[in-house]
């Protein structure tokens, strides 16, 4: 009997034996193409020699030194490199161990900032429905996946949710993308007015929505309008790039493509690429200095902040993404993946939408293409697709997201950026097999 929990099913999953580029191999020797990089984590694939060498070298120097006493060379260099590549205006880095931790730190930083600048009434957060920001209590409160939140609702910080920017389902008949984007962005202004501007501290959103909607990018102009509204009302914009950041969408930061700079951003997943657990929160000098020049101390912290081995791994990952050109490759190969998916499934009677940016693609499945009617949740289409794809040797990330109170089905494809054309053919072939079996 295994002592590990949780398990998604009674049957134990296969045991992973090793990784080889875009493949994971189990102890029976079966190979799985890692079409979702786990959950958009393994951006470099498995067994990257540069990253493993960097980890080993750091372990030989020193594994751990508490940030209450020391800084470390890899942590300092990682922070410098992140800021060199971050949108202009983001100037300070706080290194944590994962995505939820980065979001938790972002929320607390925002709150402390307003206390320091003499606006202590600001504590409310506005976020979006059908979003995910992590599983710790603050991050979970911010997320708009009602099923995940519900049992823990009594423990949560005050957050309200507006519509996501989800053109496939939200755009009205005859409405332009632009008008749709402005309309849903303006929901933020209405919500601020309803709550009272002096009580709101932050608006939180994923630039490209990951797990909950399946790689849904915003329409043009949406985030610029959001930025404007935040500025008008003195509210901080927190962008969660935990899943869509670090080159996943073809630029190192996803928000680069929307022409906005957040006040705070959270990254993780691709930053460690699965080689080490690491995340980071980046913020502007204005926020940092308000605290540094005020009480002097961000009232937060975890034991493994700035862990030297995790930082060394992330530094090597970031070097591969930038100097190694892999973030650019994600853009180019991601477009080829989109074209291949459209060619194979664009006319499929149950494929409603194929979307995304860079190496971050989603397919939404519907009962009826014309009306976009989702499948009955009882059919568990996305779960069956995941199982059928896995059986065929393809890993893809499934989700039944809530759409107007109903479950909708999609899968997320987020392969490693080292993907070759032959792998795209293999993804399409295996997805085709899975679709034929599952629907
Ligand atoms: N934000 C987003 C957008 C995510 O996709 C995730 C993880 N799926 C998180 C936050 C939480 O990250 P972690 O699981 O590393 O805590």
C-alpha cells in the first residue's frame, strides 16, 4: 500500500523512471510525449544538461544559507537578470518557492503598501471569474474557480469577481473584439464604484488565462483599459504570470504583448522549469520604496526564500530562454502547433475553439459547434480525453471550467519549447486517437 496522497483515482498512476527531452518514460518503458509540460512547467523538457550542471555545481558550493543572514550569488544574479528582461518599471524581485507563494506575497505587499502610504482602508481585491491564482488561502480567495473556493469560503479575504475576457463565449453577436474588451474591462470600474474606491487595493488577473479556461488570451485593448481604470482609482494591478510567463506565450513576460506594465507580477512554473521549485514576485520601485522608507520591513517571509540551488537552476533556465533563444522558439513553434491543430481539428464537429499564444494552446470541446453548447458535465469529456491521450502516450492537461454555471471542457497544450516538427505531428496524431475514443 502506498502512503502517498492524494490520488485522483483508486489505481496508482504509473511510476516515472526518467525523462528524455520532450518525453517522460515510466518503469515499464512506455514513453509519453509531455504535451502540457506537466501543468505548463517543463518549458525546457527533461534532462537539460545546462540546468542540471548548474544545480550540481551550486550543491557543491553551498546548498542553503538563510536569507536572514546571507544573500547568495545565484539569487543576486537571477534577480538582476529578471529585471533586465522584465517590462520597464518592474525593479525589485522577491524570490519564493512557487506560484501560490508568489501570489500570497503579492497580496500582502499590496496591503502593506497602502498602510505605509496612509491608505489603510484599502483591503478589497477584485479578480475575475474562471481564474486560478493558487491554493493557499489568499491566492485561493482571489481565484474565481467557485468549486475550489467554496469549502474554504469562511476562511477567506474579501474578494469579488468580474467577467473574464473570454471572447469565444462572452462577445455578443455583432460586437467587435475591441468593443467587447472595453465592455468587460469597464466592469472593473463599475465594481470599484460599487465597493467604494477607497476600499479597493488591487485588481488581479492572468494575462492569458491558463488552467481554468484553457489558454485564453485577452482581446486587443482590454488590458490597456484595465490599466487606465486602476490608475484612475489608485488601485494596484497585479498580473499573475505563474502559468503564462517565462516565455510560454512567446515573450518572456506575457504582458509585453498587451502593452501594459503591472505594479506587481508573479511568476513560477517555467522559472524553475521543473528542475527546482521556485517562483518570484516582481514589483515597482515605488511600492518597494514606500515600505523600505516607511516601516523598513516587508512583514512576510518563508524559510526557503531565495534558495541558492533553486536560484542557480532558475538562472540557468533563464539563460536558456533568453540567450539560448528558446522564448523566441516558443513563439515560432507555437504558431506551427496552432496551424497543425487547426488543420487537423478545425472542422471537427466537437471542437469549438482552438486558441492561445506561443507554446500555450487550448482546445475547447462542445456538444454543438453552432450553438457552442457545452457537453453535459456527467459525460466528463475532458477527463476522458486526458485518459485516452495518456493511454495513447500523450500528456495533455484537462479541465472542465464553469461556463455560466455549467461545466465546459477543454485541454491545455503547453509543450516544452524544444519541440520539433515531428513532435507536433505526434501530438496531433495522438490527440486524434484520443478524441475518437473519448467523444
Ligand atoms: N497562478 C496560476 C495562474 C497558476 O496556473 C498556478 C498553478 N497552476 C498558480 C498560480 C499556483 O502555483 P503553484 O501551484 O506553484 O502554487
